[in-house]
C-alpha cells in the first residue's frame, strides 16, 4: 500500500509539472501501473473446501471459500484462478479434456474458466437455488437441478464463450413429488456395451428416485417407495456380518437422501446414502423388466449399515470404483464418509464389495478405515475407475488446506475370499515450496546477470538434480498428477537460469529453486548437516541468506551465529574450513556432485542479522544481533576483522562499492577533490532506527554521529537507492 501511494503521488506530481502531449498521453506512470496482481501461487490455500479432477489431462482443481481455484498438475505446475466475486463454491467439475472448468458459487452463479488463458470465460446467474449439478460425459452439456424439483439443461458454447440455457427441462409435476421438493442428485447413466445413453437418474430430497428417458420424455423406473421387501441386510463387516440372507419385510419411512453414486460400470446398481446413516443399493437395470416384476421388490434393494448403533452419522460422501480382477460390472470398492456411530473417530471407510448373480447376495470382503489429519472437506478418486487400474489413488482434502494421497490396492487374485484385504498407503503431497513442515524462516529471490557461464552452470545443476526432484508416493509410485504445459524445456542444452529462489528453514536446511519461469523447479536441498567432517558443528534455524551472482556462492547464517558457505557450482576443491575466533581447521571432504559446503564460521555467539558479499564475492560482511560486524575473506576462508562500532542490535546492512569520498576535518564527504579516496562503505541499520556508515575495509566509522529517525520507532527495513 505504501509503494502504491508513493507511485500515485509521483505520477500526480509528474503530470502537474510535465503535462504529456496528446499523442503521447500514455507514456506517463499511472496508478494502474502499480495495480499489483498475483501471478504465481504455490501451496494449498487454507480455505480450500472442494476438489475436482480431470482423469484425461490429469489435473486437480481445489476450490476455496473465498472465490479462488487452485490448479495442480505435474512437474510443479500450479495455477491460481481468482473469481471477481469472493464466494465459496458448492460445485466444481471439469469438462474432461476440453481445457474448461465449471464452478458454481453459493450465490448460484455458474462460471466457466478457460484453463489455457487462466481467466473467466463466461458466467450465468441462476434465478433459483441450485441443489444438484452434473456434466454429461464427452459433451458441453450439463444438468442443473434446483430447489423446486426442476431439471434444466445448460450448454457451454466454447466458440462464442457463452452459457446457453436450453429450452429442454424435466419438471417435477406428474412424478408424485411434493411441491417444492429439491433435487439432491442428478446422474447420467454410465454408457457401456448394451446400455442406453439417453437415461438420467434423478434423486429428490424426500427419497424418491427416478430414471428418466431423455428422448422419450418419460419415467422408466421409480425407486424409493415407502414399503419394500429387503432380501439382504449387510451389517458391519468388521464384526463378521458379511451378508447372510434374511427374508423380512421392512417399512422404510420417508427419509432424506444425502449422497448417491453409481455402484456398477453399466449403471445397473445405484448406491444411496441417507441422513440416518443407512446405505441402500437400488437395482436400476431396465434390461429385463418382466423378470423384475415377477420377482417383486425383494430383488430391487439391499441395505447396508456400517454400524449397529441406534444413532449414526449421515452418509455425506459415496464413491465407487470397479474391481479390476472381477468380470462382474458391480464388483468393486465403495468409499464412504459418514454412516458410523455418532461420536466415533472421523474416518473415510473403504469396503471391498462383491455380488452374486443379480442382487441375490452381497458380500463385504474387507473394510479399511482411513484416518484423517483434520476435519474432512472433500475427496476425489484420481485412478482406479477403469478395470485396467490395479490401485485407486484418492486425493483427500482436510481443513485447513491439507491435501493427502491415499493409494488403495486390492489383494492378489490368488488369495481366497477369506484372505482378501485392502492395502492402503498414505502420503502428504510434497509442496513445491514447503512453508510449515519444515517451517520456513527466511527467503530471497536472486536475479542473475545475463552472463552465459553463470546461468549455464546453474542450469547444469538443474539437469543433474531434476530426476530426483520428481514427486513420488510412499511405494515409489509416480505422482498421479501429470497435466499442464511447462512454459520452458529445461532439458534443452541451451537452457539458462536467470533467477533463483532460496528459502531457509527452522531445522537449518536450505532449498533452492529455479525461478526463471513462474513454474518453480527444485535445484537442490542443502541438509541441516555438513557431511564428511569431524568437526562438532551445531546447526540452528536459518536467519539470513545471501547469494553471490559472480561466484555462485551461497552464504547461510543462523540464529546461533554460524555462517555456512556453499559452492553451488561443480568444483574439484574438496577442502572444508571450520573457522572460530581462535582457530581455522581444514579437513578433506569426499568429492560429491552438486553444491558442497566449503566453510563454516563460528566466531560470534549471536544471531546473524545481515549478510552481504562485497568485492565481487571476494569478501563477506556479516552483521550480528549483538551489534558486532565481521568481514570474512572468501578466498582464504579466514576472518579479516571484527568491529564493535555499533552498540545496538543490527537490523539490516547494505554495501556501497567504489564510492569516491574526501575527508573534511574528521569526517568524509562525497565530491571531487585532489585528496579523493575510493572506498567501500557499509550502511548499517539498527533496530532503534539509527543508520551508521562504516568503512568496509577496516570497520571504522565514517561519521561518529549516525543518522536517526525523527521519532522513536523500531526499524525493520532499509534500501539504498543508487550506487
């Protein structure tokens, strides 16, 4: 805000004193020139609440409560979409392989995002409250259900970038649906061999389920009647109740539907979760209608309960994927959130389910509960939806902004049914730039000069380290997200690195990224230890970083006063120097690829507050919290001098090289004189707001009286403008 006001004031003064000619009115600085926007964003926002996945492009979308959408692909590709309205999203879904993302906000605005241009393509404000949404596979058509029980069809015209509300709709009148009964689910029936492609399933809040023929505009099947014959109940598989036949009559009271999904590849079975914790499997096949009528209602529904408790949690989430080893369309795994006893641990439950012919008997072969790292937000299945997939990868989002991957694999086909188990492995998604685990303490962006040798040397490090920086899951499986287009080809021999981003952490480690393009690429990780040395070196939290663009050296200071010097370029020199106030120990280190620690200075027991390379990297100036200053020789790795010229804790330090000054009495002034001297100066800012100027060659004060702020303030930053 301060910078923006400064530019606005400067622009206003410039226009007042130098009015631009009409033909060149746009050449002056305007307030719009400093209207800063987010161009790059890494990490999961803390307000993340909803997920979407494109299985073709392998992209993950994360919607937030404040109108942002985070996109995550492969090779550290991340993007951020920001809605003009800061509203939460209640629906988020990709148009698969089309580069478009559909979002619906809580104020019922349907938005279409163009992923290529990373902008909002169009939006449509819906007049009623949207309560159900689904995109028709392999099309730009989508179903929209509302609070009045009406299903509408909307088309996205990509060529003209607009949403069209088509005249076709499915009214609730005539379905024996109570007036104003909201639609809670709309699922196009899956297409497979022998099944129709023009059927859509509609679920209403009261429990009524309808299979609708879009072409004939009529009901095909009605489910959810109050009185049903249940042939099988399936209890808690962990208690050994695996679906024993029980012929009994059950009167199902009208209860609210809270979740639903297809539980077969061909859309012949529907899994429905209810507010009381029940899960019902409904038969929706229309292939042999006469047989269904003869068999009665006992073949149409099967009940499942995760717990025998009287009071259970509502079933909030249901997902199903096929068992790749089975030849039956309805065998697979069912993911459930909810349905357990109220007060039980919050988990995601995965059941391995097998059916006999038709819906005669259901068997739950195994159950596994996935522990969550925080309050549940959302989950998507990113693999395993095809029969060829041996495992399913689940992205699980918990609050605040924590994203994990669970790999769920079924047992081998050779095992008996009694031995079949689900194996689960979980891993946190490794962030591009870790900020919490480990905790980041300091970071800097360094720009390299347009020098071929310097940028090429760092690019060579990148090529060596690239293969090890790819994200892997715990079992060595590749990271499931591979989508997105990287803006550069880092494998190109002519590739150059012009910017590096360096971060220091509380555990003493340092991470370095190539920041030439918005997509950051990891160069290396400097661990919180110096391998190969016998010296007893204690490494603390990193407090300061400095990078020399001339020598490709990195200086790392910590809160205990240790200063480490790393050579980022490859070097045959393998000597390590450990320097204290009284001695300089030299050890031989084993030659290793990549960065190597050349020296460690432990001369002052105080937090390092400032680091600056001088003389093109030949010297390093270090300022400490205690007010002392050390100048270190980077060629011999020795201490040139220590200065006690500043009595207050140092906040910042800048170095001015080769400035021409001359002495007037006991003070120095810049100017032109026969007695001119060229000096390197250190400008020191202390926390009490004093600015000292010191001779960088000997540590002497240039002026005995420091400049001070007019008011007693705590100084936190300083910048030297000019040379």
